[in-house]
C-alpha cells in the first residue's frame, strides 16, 4: 500500500467529519462465535443503529490495496499526479492563503 492512499482516505474522513459524519477505522473482523462483523471490537450493527431510519451514505474504503494509483492530469497546471489532488497546485494554494 502506498502512503498517499492512506493520506487520501484520511482527508476524506476529515471532510466527512466536517459534515457531521462519523468514521470507524481499523481491521474488519467477523466474530467466530456469533458471526457479527466488528471493527476494533466495535460491533458494526450497533454502530450503525445510531442513524437508523435516517438517509445515509456509507463508504467503505480498504486502506490496503494492490491496485496501483491512477495517474491523472491536473486541469489547472497540466501536470500528472497520483492521489486526490495535484500536489503542486495544493502547495501553491497553501502558499497563497498564507499558511
């Protein structure tokens, strides 16, 4: 797994949090006794029950993947990059905003 993939997932998780979303991170396991799925000991069904009868969107993104990251071309600067956004343009935006 490339570090950039995990960084992209963390950025997406941060954006979800800003929208009052919740995230659960860890290893997805099935209990051998009761057959229920959990992440780091948190039962998925119980975790989801909090939002029962609400319209939701659920994303499941494996942190580890053998699939290579796709190269994209930035619409702004024309450079090729891998990941969620062009690192060159992101750096320029950061500099211009006084960060």
